């Protein structure tokens, strides 16, 4: 965990899910742990970052993971959002926007 909360771009942690709410929670946990959540898309895309792929266990930064997986870059302010109080999750609008493009027609519920 020495890479958590490192200065500069954080280590990218790719995430995929068919459940927007679960993806929201996972992204928040990854961010709170000091890493950069990289939303890849639906669960079927998880094979793109599975064992043996270029990005698996690579310590690539979030932007490097996005580039390697041909994902759009998202706003830099995403990383500097406030931490959630214990027991709650902050779901930034930028991630809401990203999820809405991943799950068209569905809106992730924010507490």
C-alpha cells in the first residue's frame, strides 16, 4: 500500500460492473484508499484488465491505465474531491456523468 495517496497521479485501479450502484461504491472505496478509480464499463470488459494483461498489477497511473484501455480521460478535479466522512460515500458529479455514459438510461442513486 506504499503507492496509496502518492503525490502526483495515483495508481489506476480499473473497475467494471453491470450494476451502477455497486460501481459507485467500489469507485468511492478505491478513491478513499488513495488510488484512482478507472471506470472501464460493463462487467464483460473486465477481461481487458484481467491477469496477464498489460495493466494488471502494473502500478500504472490512472491516466496510463485509461490510455492503455483506450478510455476517455476524465477531468483532473476528480482526484482532488473531498474524502467521504466515515460510514458514507461521496459520489462526484463527474463520476455520475461517466456512469451515465456507461449505463445509458440508468441513474446511479446517490445517498
